[in-house]
């Protein structure tokens, strides 16, 4: 005799209730549900529209006309189907295909334009990828750098000051009317610059902020006492100002956006020098100073590099 099956009702217990979808508690909405993950909308299937004369269309991957029948692969059902050829609105279908071809062409042209802009930006944004000598690259960051053979050194800025010429000050005191021009001397403290170069034909690189183009001048300093004079400025009573500097001819080459190379038109003699930026209202008093401790050498032509050159006198 088989084993007896004891059911819950035989024991006086109720049958277990099956879950009823209608008995679910209502889903929370509002701020209580804001942190719940939202289902992403399903992406529309890609395909082209085969318009029908009743105003509807079939979204198809491809189609072909065979006599009085049209065979197409429907994207919605992923299968091949056939319909009568005279049920297709061929004019509307061709217009839709032409519009889609124009849209794709415009999108492709935009992509090509963006890629061209990115390529130009990559060429200009070279930063530390400039090779200044075989296997030697320019350091990153803004500032002025000097290249001697295979050595690259950063130049630091020195603050020059402008002092009123004492001799002219005395003349102005003695003369009762202001007819004597005012003269200022722009000088750097110390007889010698801390940075010493051992070549007469160095090259300089400057990386500027915001990609601007600087106007630079190489100046031979004159040691006077415990200072180095780099400029004298005379201001007439008419307001006219005359500036005198011992400028050395240099060439300025644009290497990339915000990066410029400076080469010498002649070798440097032993002495003190300063690279100064010329601003619209005069020389910037923060200059890059250095000294040369070797005799001059025969001038050599600057190596061919990309970019255009400007002659600086």
C-alpha cells in the first residue's frame, strides 16, 4: 500500500495563496523613487523605410524587386517577407532614401572637419615634444630656455629698475624752467648674471602663456659699478620719449602655437646680456639675463626648422 499523502487541508490548514500581481503594493513614486535605477530606453532598430501606398512603411534592412513582387528583410521581425510591388509607394521611398543619403553625407563632412581641427590642435599643442637636438627635448611649461649643444637650461628672470640720472636731476634743479629732458637708466643689480654660457652661438626657446606672440630683443649690457645697464630713456618736455639699447640682431622662428625659437645673426662676444620683451609702452623690466665667457666664433647658419622667421635688430 502506498504512502498516504497528507495535504494541508487534511490537517486543518489553509492552502498557501499564490501571488497575485494585482495584490502587489503600489510602487513608490516621487523622491522616494529618485534613486532607483531607471531603465534605458530601447534603441530604435536601424534600417531604411519602405513606404506603402496606404501611408505606412516597413522598416527594412534591404529590399529587392522581382517582377510583381518585392522581397525585403524586415528589421522588426528579423525575417524575409514579400508583398506586391504595386503596394509600394516608390516615389516616397526614393525621397526618403535621398534625404537619408544627404544626412549621412553632412554628418560625415562634420566628422572630417572635426578630425582636421583635432589634427591641427595636435600639431600646435606640442608642449614637451620639440626636439632641440638629437635625442634632446624641450622641457614642458612656460618660460625661456637656452640650448647649448645637447644641454637645455631654463633662464630665470631678473628685475631691472629705472633710476633717474643724477646729473640731469641737478641740471633740472639749476635751470629755473623745465627745458632739460629727463633721463632714466634701466639697470640690473650685480656685475654678472648667475647663468654663464660657454658658447658664442646659443639658441633660445620661449613658451608663452595663452599662445601669444612675443616681441623679443637681445641686449648687450654695460657693467657700471655693481650694476649692469641695459637701457637709457630720455623723455623730452614735449612728452616724446627716446630709448637707447645695444641690441643684438636675432631671428625669431614660430615653431608651434605659443612656442618660439630665437637664433643669433652673429656670435656673442664675452660679456653680459639680457633678453627683454618689448611691450607697447616700452621694455618689460623683468628680463632674462645671462653672461658669455668665451670668445666669439664664426657665425653658423641656423638649422632648418619648421616655421617662419622674423629678423630682430
